[in-house]
C-alpha cells in the first residue's frame, strides 16, 4: 500500500516583532478576526525594533530515570528541571535598548544637558541587586502567533562590535525566564483554527 501524502505543513517563516514591558503589564486582549490578531499592543509594550537575524525561543525540560533493582529499564522518568530563554541581537542601537540589555532601572539612562539636537544622554550600569526584571512579547509578522514571557532577566554577554560597514553594531540579549507569582513562565497564543 502506498503511503498517504502528508498535508502541506503550516510553516512560520518570519522573524516577528519583539516587545518589552514592565512586570505585571496587562497582556494584549488577543482579538482574532479572519484568523489574525487585530488588536494593538498597549502603549506600555515598547517595541524593541529590528534584530540582526530574528530571535530564538528555547525551552528545555530535563528528566531523570527512576530505577528499581528488579528491572533493567527505568520504571519512570521524572521532571527534575525546566528552563527557558529567548535570544536576539538588537539592531536598534539606543541607550534605552542597551539599558534593557543590562537590566538597568529606568533611571540608569538620564539626560545630562540640553534638549533635542543638543541633548546629551548618559547610561550608568545598574548597581548589583537593583537589576530590573521585565516581560517580553513576540508576535509573528503574519499576526497569527503570539508569545508572552511573564518574567525575564537578561543573562547573556552584551558584546557589541564596532566595525566597518556592511557590518553593524548590535546589542546581543539572552533573556532567561523566571517563575512569576502566577507560576506560569510563558504562554503561546495562535489565531484561527489553522495554527491551533
């Protein structure tokens, strides 16, 4: 008997949009019309801008075997650890984005003097122990998928290389998931029956 052809896969081929928000910010309403999200993200959700190569969402579950003397094979596996992160290289090179990558409080970026085209700004790294956690959001460019990450802290190396074009300086980020008071590290949402 010949194998049954598989259906065309429901692929996702875009880098999406990234958003940053203070902890406990209200989630989008998730209004769906014609299999797409049609509601806007609230003003508290700040767009992080473009990325060099999109982003990578990671979630790992570790399990350990439970064994008894009477069997060679494990009788069960138990979850011993879970961890998640989202990594990306921001190309919107601003002091505000650099401060977010350093987990700095809002006051870490200040206007030293002037306004507009004469404005001088400064970034001071956060004092250890005052790091700011945040929420992150992601939405696909086709508006069919969203991810809300409820409590994160950037824990990767921030290494920006200043080189000749066509190279560009980026702000590398790896935001690690923590357990918020709700106990839910993230939620994924999809719009329409096709993505379900």
